């Protein structure tokens, strides 16, 4: 069952521009994570934001979370050609002690950064 | 460098064959997962395991089984491969810590069933 849905499905920008990707989800979450996938490879974890956080930064990445709207956004500033990849949000509905819940991934946004 | 290793990057099998996809992690993680990834459908969870000899069905377990005899190894088995199982298979592991479940993925195994 899909929980997160990314928007847009594809995004093409020029190097140096900012890229913004959005994720909407349906049920209450413990945290929301963003992953990156280079073509034909596995996913790599980028950043995690907890349900009681509103914004988080990591290098050129900025993630926001609005639990009232059940949405998150990932901003990549000053993009580079090497940022070309697919980006996925994943929602974690695990309780505070963990459990059998699992991450549910969206379908991803394909970002192309043109040199 | 900690990692998740999937034994085969590319496999080509015939319909009806039994297929084993192996995954090994060296991070002493309790949790291991198998996803398949298809264009337009994203990642879908097949099976996962929170302990040795333990398994739980994900969203699309039909046609698959798993084995976890050792903590570091989680195998995905296609008992009788079919063409609709042609896909990219991703293994991941995680350690529940600090109230979060962060996955480390392998590089993926691209399976083609003819």
C-alpha cells in the first residue's frame, strides 16, 4: 500500500537552480525520510525528520514537515549535475518502541539537473 | 565501510525455474527487507524479518518466500519464476535506534524471467 506520494513525478532544472520536491501521505507518522537513488542502483538515505519537527537541514538539503497537511518537501539548493537521481519519501509509522511497522515508499520524483 | 551486499547484479532465468536472491549485511542489523521496484509503481515490500528464523509478509508476498537462518543473511526465493516477476529487487537492512528505522540498501538485483 502506497503511503507517500511525491510530486512532481519528474523535474528538470539547470545547474545552480533550486529543486523542490513534495510528498503527501495519508496516516499519522513517527517520522518521514527522504532517500536518493542513482539510476540502476540502490537507495541511499538522505535525511530524517521526526513528527515533532518542522524543518531540518543537512548541507544543501532542507526538509520541511507539516503534519496538519500531511505533507513534506525536500529542497535541494544550488543544484549540481551530480544531483541527478530519483528521490523518494518514505513514511515510518512505527511506535516509540518500534515494532512490526515498516517504511512505506512513494513512487519517487525523477530529478534531472542539466549542466 | 558497512554495507548490504546482494549476490547478483543481473540474472536471467527461464519461466518455472527456482530462483534464489541472496542478501548479506555486515552491520549486525536485526531487521532485513526485500522490496521490488517497477517503473510507475515505486518500491513495494515483499517480505521482511525482524529476527533470525522470523519472517512477515509485506504487501506483495505472493509467488515469493524467504529464509533467514542467520542474522546477516536474508534470502528471497522465487519457487517457480514467472515473467511478471521480472523486476529490480532491492534488499535492505536496519537497526531500530533512537526511535527510527533507517534503511541501508544493497545495489539491487535486476532479474529477467524469459
